């Protein structure tokens, strides 16, 4: 077998091995609410934007701060601090709105701070803690990295309308 052919086969084997590794990794976007770091799958995020004016809506739960218009669509805006039982915080330079989508369900969520894109091996993601198990929890799992633990949220549950 020629050296050229051996090099091509070697490159292809390396590429195939990398392809397998890609399938073993979950890509997430991390953000902070209060003192905790959370993450959601990157493919569920439609946009990440700086805060802008929204319209308040009467007779909705306290965590639904209002609605906003995004390219002709009226989207509810949910403050995750309030939804998770924390005190409301005045928006600052780090505050962001994350617009998430699951099928036809879309909502914007107020977060304290964006962290980073995160890649975690599936083997480093554990189930939701026993205290938060069941269909009613918004926790999908717990990702472990060297120096931190990241709570992975269920986008479908976050988008579920109870108002």
C-alpha cells in the first residue's frame, strides 16, 4: 500500500473517530440566575438579546413580566428569577433576554448573566436529583465539569403555559 493511500486512510479514521465523539457531546448555552448556573440545549435558543421595552399584561402570574413584539410575533416574557422563587433584580448591563423555542411554543426569559457555550460529554450528565424527579420538574439533568456543576433545564417545561 502506498504512503499516500495510508495517509488518506489514517485521516479518514481520525475523522470517523471525531465524528463519534461529536455524537457523545451535548452542546448547551450556560447562564446565571442568582448564584446558580443553568444551561439549555443550544438548538432550543432562537435569540439572545439585550433587554428592551415590553408591555405589562394584567392577571398573569408574577413571574410573567409582560409581552414583547419580535418581528411581528407577540412573545411572553418570563423572569426566571421570579419563576425560581428568587427576588426580582433590576436589569443591568449583563441582563439578557433568551428567546427559546420548542416546536410552536416560544417565550423570552430574563436571565441575570450569560456565561458561555458549553460542551459536555453525555457520560458527564447525570439525572435530575431525587428531590426534583418526575415529570413536574424543569430539571433535565446535572452536567459535571472539572470545577462546577451545571443544572440543565427542560425547555419544553419552561415553555409550558400555566397562565
